[in-house]
C-alpha cells in the first residue's frame, strides 16, 4: 500500500475536531504508512490526541499566520506538508477550510484531487474513492493513476478515531508565511439566536411551507407553528431543516418562522445532511427536496395529503395527519 498523509487543521484550542478524526479512521483503514500533517496556531494538543494512532511521523506547520482559514496560508501549508511527507495519497477532511485550499495545493504538486468523497478503500488492490454525482443521485467508485492524489472526505461517513492520547514528537516544518491579501478580522456566525443546525443530532426535523399556509379554519397560525417547532427542537435536541419554499418565504420577509435561513435548506440546491432519523412536516416531498434526504437512514413524514411525494416511496412511514395536531401531541408527550 502507498504512503498516506492525513492533513488536519487544528481548532482554536489546538485540538482536532471530529471530521479530522473521521478522516484518520479512513486513513488507517487503508493500511499504508501514515504521516499526519497538522496546521494551526498551536498543534501540540492535536499531536497528543493522535499520538497513539500509529503514524510514523507527525509533521506540522504552525504559527499565528496559520491560525485562521485563508487560502494563501492554508494552501502553502498543505503543499509544504505534502512535499515533506512524499506521500502518494493525501487525505483531508472536507471542512470549508480544506475544501477551499486543497485543490490549489494539488495543482501545485501536479497531483489530482477528488472532493466530497464518502469513502476511500482498497478495491482490486488499489485505493478507490466513492462519491456521489448529480446531487447525490448516482454513486460512483473511481480510482486514479496520478500521484499525489488528494482526497477530501465528507464528514459523517466514518466513525471518529478514538484512541488514548499520549506524548507525541512533532517535526515542525519551517515555512515562510506567503504573501497574503486577506486579513481575517473576526468570525461572524450566521445566526445570533438559537442554534438550529446540529450536524451531530440523531434526528433531523424538517419544516415545510405548509406551516405557513391557511389551515382548515381559513387562518394562518404562524405563531403556533413557531412555538411547536421550537418546542420540539429543544425537547428532542433535533437539527432543523427546511424546504426551499419555506426558506425563500423567510428570506423575502414574509417570515413567520424567523429562525429559518437558507442554511437550513435541504435538497438539490441545499444541504444533504446525515442523521439516523428524519421527520418531515408540512412539506410535500418533491424530488428536488427529497434528494437531500439521501443519507437519512429512517425517513418519516406528516402531511395532510395522502397523495404527496412522501407517499410515493420517498418515506418509510407517512402519517396522513395535521402536523399541528401531531406536533402538539408529541410535544406534550416529550414534556
Ligand atoms: C432545480 C430545482 C431545485 C430545487 N431545489 C430544492 C431544494 O434544494 N430544496 C427544496 O426543499 N426544494 C427544492 N426545490 C423546490 C421543490 O421542488 C419544492 O417546490 C419545494 O421543496 C416545496 O416545498 P414544500 O413542500 O415545503 O411546500 P409545498 O409544495 O407548498 O407543500 C406544502 C405541504 O404542506 C402540507 N400541509 C399544509 N398544511 C398542513 C398541515 N396542517 N399538516 C400537514 N401537512 C400540511 C400540504 O399538504 C403540502 O403538501 C427545487 C426545485 C427546482 C426546480
């Protein structure tokens, strides 16, 4: 098996987050000689975290210039680590930071890159990447002859590595900070209020446009919809998804559900999250929406319409019922 470099950037506290540990699991499963390459302001806590993972070397590019995500510094660090390791395969978690910098680093090494991989495993005695095409509709398994081969592994596809921490020796690479045009002045979170996107939640709760439509009494019940949805999210610690119709309405200021943004959108033009269970409410189950449910293991939906998309093989269970009544009862049970 070829030599592998696992590239990981540290968090603000110098440790590795879950996506990096998931990529470590994938790297170890390949079986080649493993080098770990760390990037960040400080890397010693991260090195300690993975000290017992069995890497032959832990290399690092470290310093204040490498603390914040920035293409110029991240690509330079990835390039230096890949060159120093001499690895044929370079695996990195598909964080927004690496997704931006790794393709450039691959180009500088005359390598190739595959993004959004969901698996990297030996097939027919060579490493092969699995990835989905056409917005998660078709899965392909592909190999490449070109080296170095960079692979960005999507989060949630492997169990995070969880060995005992230990003492690690880190080889620091001297790297001149490249010229930068970007100054990172701070971090702006998309939402000041309640956190509704929880990638690690067991359950994805999806709210569709039906919550904002006139109900059987001829009136819209926005305030109650908001209370029911928020109440359920808190009680179940669920992540909140939405259909495009609903987030578009929120964006256009028709907001009934003001905690909803385009970041919550699931589907063809939205996200494809990974959760063990999904419950869709007041959403019709159209293909462009449902395609975002590709990686939800158990899917259920509540809709008034027995002929909605969910009834056509898109859900495991469809409750033909009024979501207001159902969620009122569910929230009561959970309290
Ligand atoms: C190229 C393209 C890309 C797209 N990408 C996306 C995407 O990424 N994500 C996405 O979501 N959509 C996407 N769409 C749009 C998608 O096709 C649907 O139009 C959209 O998802 C519909 O949203 P909805 O089901 O919330 O709303 P509607 O279609 O308005 O459905 C509302 C549903 O609520 C039900 N309802 C109403 N009241 C109640 C009640 N009290 N209890 C239970 N049920 C009730 C109704 O029966 C109805 O089925 C895309 C479309 C195109 C063409």
